C-alpha cells in the first residue's frame, strides 16, 4: 500500500495517554470516524520495552482498522509485519550499513525525521515520509531542535522530494496556518488526543 501524503497522522503516545487518563481504544474509535483523512496512526511508547510494544501492537491491531506504524522499533516492525515504522534521523545515522540496507529493502512504510532544510535535502529516497519539525514549541516531546516556523515549512514544501509530516507544537490555534491540504499530513500527540478538538480539526481540514 502506497503512503498517502495528505490527511492527518495521529500519534498514540502511551505515556501521554496514561498521564492524562485517556483511553487509547476510545481515541482509535474517534480517529476512525474520519476514514477519508485518517488511514493510520503511530504507536509511541518510549518507556516500554520491545516486548511491551509488541503486546501493545498486538492488542490494538485487532481493535482498529487503521494502519499501524511503530515508533523506534524497526526490527520488531519488520518481524511482526506491522504496516510501518518511524525511526529518528539520529537513530538511523547510528545504524550499521547492513542495518540500513535492511531498512532500505523493507516494503513497510518507512518514516524518519528532519529538523532543517539541510536535513530534508540529505534524505535518502527510500523514505516514504519525513516528520518535519518541530514547527512550533512543543511540551509533549523533549527536543533541543529550534522551532522552524511556518515560513520554513512553506519553503520545505516547495523543495522536498519526500512527503512532509509537519510535527511539533501544533495546536488548535495554529493548526489551520500549517495544515495545507494535498501538500502535507500534519501529525500530533496532545492535540489529536482531545476528542472535541480532533473532530473540529478533522472537519476543518476536510472542508478547507
């Protein structure tokens, strides 16, 4: 299945859900209300072991018809046949050439991160998408990268050869300024975890 470069890309952050007492399964049902713009979500579980991530994936894949991308655990993703994996720029750079070849040859969706125009221009062609950000200041993900802002995002859209997933600090107030239908697929953790806000955003995106 080819990566769809438009729509919304929810990130199911298990730690965030626990801290906010959010039911992940309930969130999946909300996201599934918008099949025209939500075809996948990412499992992000930074404090989980690989075995726990696998168990989470097994539990959720039978409860949702959305495609599932696993954050970080690319070997697990390939082994169990997940729909895709997301591997940060720095993590990919630390791999051996043999491991990089395994990723290049994988038929799963493959996502990585970019934090600047230079990063974007240096991406290898095997990536299906790149998370580009942070666009704004974010509190849900620890990062030392400087917020890029709307103007850098607009430049990136003009020059990129890899589909962009804007991420970082996107909230209900700035969403419409960066959600450019048919050009990007914005991702989010906290914003997409609020049912009322997500429905509002989804409808705005559809009608924009």
